C-alpha cells in the first residue's frame, strides 16, 4: 500500500516556474515507476511525464518537453516535477501516481495503481 501526497501547486504568472513534489506518506516508492498527470475540466486526465523506478529513464508529453523536468529521490521517497516557462495552458490539477515497473504504458493512466489527491496549478496574470 502506498499513499501519495502532492504539494507545491499554486498561482504563478505566465513564464514563471513551480516545483511540484510527490511524497509517499506510507509505503516505499522505490520499486515503482512513477508519473505525473494533469486534468483541466472538462478535459480527460492527460499524461505529463513519467520516470522509471531507478530514475534512469524519463518520458514527457510533447506539450511539456523542454519545459518540465521529472526527477526522483528514492532515499527521500519523493518524486518531483520542475515546471518552467509556464503558460495558461498548463493550468490544471496535477496528480502523481505509481506504476508497476514492468508492463503497461507510461502514458496510460489506467496502467497506474496508486494516486495522490492532486494539487492545483493556476497560471494567470
């Protein structure tokens, strides 16, 4: 059992930066691949970025490539999402999730098992 808690969301101006964190309050994340997704109603939840259990491999949606960086610190049981050059289109609730290390697809939310409650990111002047 893993319980994930996101933090670091908030209001930021266009062009600004935020760093999201995803910590496990129960259970270790070290054996899981992990990902970030976001949802801005009425859109479906969409893939943002993912990272392998070791941190050696990372994956990004085209819309955030070059602006967002995913990382993890297994010793701290925490994953991060550094978001730069934010725009209004990045406004959404951001969720972190765990995925079994083998099988499935990194960009499919149905292949993830444990989810956090989400943190709101609003990009506005």
